[in-house]
C-alpha cells in the first residue's frame, strides 16, 4: 500500500533511490521505507525490476502529471482499467492499480544517470566502520606508489589485457606480446639500490583504419626525473581512414614521416618495462587499458588514474583526465581545441595526479567512498539459504558486466528487447533479484538518439514519432510483459519504473548552452557570435523547465 500521508509531506516525488531502497528492504537488509507499506516482505520470493522508459501518463489515459501549482504532484494516480482507457499497453492497466510519480536525479540544468542512482547505495554503518578502519591502515603506506597498483580483479573488471601468467582470461591475437615474468629468486639476487621498481607515465594516441583504432604515437615519461624517455610517431599497418585529429592531435602531414611500426615500438619499450637489472616497471596512465591495447602489450603492474580517482557520481562511471586535472591539480590541459591532445601533457598530468594522491592520502580525489553497488549489499545479506546467498542478475543492452552489473552474480549482455526477455526468462529461476531494461518504446519515440552537440543539432522541438512504429513498439512491449509475467513464480514482486520522460529538448538546449560557454572561454566576444547562438536568461529558464519535465517518471508496484 502507498502511504499517501507520508508522500504528501515530501518536497519531491519518490526518487529513484527510494525505489532502490524499497528493493533492498525486500531482498537484503535495508530498513522499511515510509512512503510504501510492505506486509510480510520476507514472504516475497523474488524481485524483478524493469526499467522501461517511454511509458507516459498519456499511455495509460492518465492526465499530465500535475505541478505543485495545481495539485500535489507526488501522490499515486489511479490507473483506469483497459476497457475504459483503450491503452496500447493493457498489461500495465490490468496488473497495477496505481502509477506513482517519480523524479530522476540531477540539478537545475542537468538530469543525472538513472542507472547510476539505482545501482549505487550507501553502505551500512557496520560496513562504513570496517572501511574507515581499512583507510586508517592504508595511511601508513601513503608514500608508496605501489599501493595504488591495480589488483588482478581490478584489471579484469576494467578489461585490461592481463598477462597469461597472472590469469588465463585474455586471448591475445596476432602481434601481441607480454612483459616477461620475473622470478622471486632473480629479484633476491639484485643489489639493494636496484630493488625499487621504476615508474613511467605513458599516453598513446590512435587513429582509425579499416581494422579499427591503431597506434599512431607513444610518449613515456620517467616518474622520478620527469624526463621524456620515449616519444615516437607510429606508422599504422593500413591506410588511415580518420586521423581523429580533434582527440589525437595527429594529422596527415605529421604522420607522413612516421616509419616506426607497432612491432618496433614493442621491441624498443620492452627493455624499459622489463629491465634486465631490476624488477618490472610500473606504468601509470589514464584508462591505461586503452593504451596497452593499442600497444598490443600485456603488462602486470599498472596504476590507473581513472580508477584511483573517482567520478563525482561514483562508480562505475570514470572521470575524464582534463576534469581531474582541473579539479585536483587546478590546471587546465587539453585546451588546444580541434588541434587535439598532447600525449606528453596528458602523461605529465597522470604523474602529478599520482604525486597528489601520495601527498594527500588514499581518500584524496574520491567521491562516494561510503557507497557501494546494490549487488555488494545483496551479496552480504542473509537470503533464504543463509548469509551471502542472495543471487542477482542483470539482463541489459550492451555489456552490463563492465558497467552497472559488474558486481552482480550474473550478467546477460543483449542486443535487443527480445534478447532481454529471453535472458530474463532463463535467469529468473536461479536468482532472487533480476534487473532488465526494455528500450523499444523509447527508441520508437526517438529518445535514443546520440547525445546532441551544438554543431550538429539545432535547438528544435522534438518531432512526433511515427504512430505506426510507436503502436507496434507498444504492442510488442505489452506481449513481452505478458510473457514475462506468466512465467514468474507466485510471490514475485514485479517493479516497473520508467526513470524519466522525454530528454531531447533538455539535451538540445544543454548542447547550445555548452557551445556558447565554450566559445566565450576560447576568447570570443559575444558580438563575434551569431545572435541565434547566444545563450540568454530566457534560454536558462526554459532549460530549467525542460529539466524538470525530463526528470518525471512513473513507478508501478505489485506482487504476483
């Protein structure tokens, strides 16, 4: 039952994190929420949560969600029965009595990721105390860079090319090499002054060929001295189809003189990575797995500034190097505009970020240190078969195993809603919690277009979708939901939430705002910019209104 008496006291509608905490209450150990009452939560056998953007109030013959000026916008709305509403998704109207308004995370001008909000939760007080004790222990070793080397698990989670002698998890193709393993016995024979591992920052630039991204430049800098020890242009094995100058800084004329091949680069830098008179060197870089893949080298000792520093909205998101450098070093890099990045500048930024980490301690540059994946929380909870027995699965488009599903018991990557349905049907019997996402209706509405940029997308009112395409997508979704519901065992909670409304106008306005601000930052004066591209106070007010509209969603709660 919804507790309307509590809901009307709220400043905002039910948040995505409220939905998450309700699920953790049923599945794990979270306290009961005050906005909804669940009797006998331990009698609920399973929870299936579905994110389905594109189900709108109008889809269910509901009035538009009210604003605070007309009525309380947070109270659940009674859904008319299918016979009364002629809804294109009758499953919703025949299964759920009410639609509860929700609000996506964000600030006045942006909507944040619904997935990040849903999959990250605060740790329990007991876990927080445990982590604080671990941090206190770590502070004794703050001056040791090796403290920040990626563990094997972190390398696997971040898709690093792992050497075979560490774990047989990465399949090397033609042209790949490994940094050779050094035995403990040989290290013991080294003199004391040679025992310390050298550290090198590395950054690579890539261009596109018909085979995908290929290495075009490598820069390595000695961490201790700051001296550039290697900097070479690299000739790709096949003709370049896109120099990606805006990011790589590589141009046709610059690469014309390059003669060094990837194999020659490997041979030249391997003595740096594995010196004969010392232990294996430590590499530091930003999203270093991309550089190692470009080099076709499996290396065991890595420090990744995209891992040891956090994105402000927490894992699994990763921060950009330019943002990190501005935030934590108070300097700007990558300011050459369309001229692209400078690998030496990027490598030096990585060195300085590591130095700052050593100076200020392990928690420097971290956000949400007292947050964790809901799957970690579920994994510690006592299930029906005892502690740690709650099994979870993510069935989603793309590769959820490296993103929001990285901590789940199982992951099912999909390329279509049909695969999502089949994945859920197969996975639900063996798991206590399952998450799936259906995107067909949102796609038919035109919501899944790539992010707008001001250069490519003028600010326009989003076009209406094709009625036939939309009707087909809604009918398909309805059939998929009926099939899924029919297969569920009794006492399964089926929770459907839409996350947000149409984001296109908001995204389009934000793209224009960003373009105007970038032009001003680059030195342009307002009079030098076309008036049609100006960003005004009126535009700002419209953006805030569109953000509020986009944040609105719906929640449907029920137990079979």
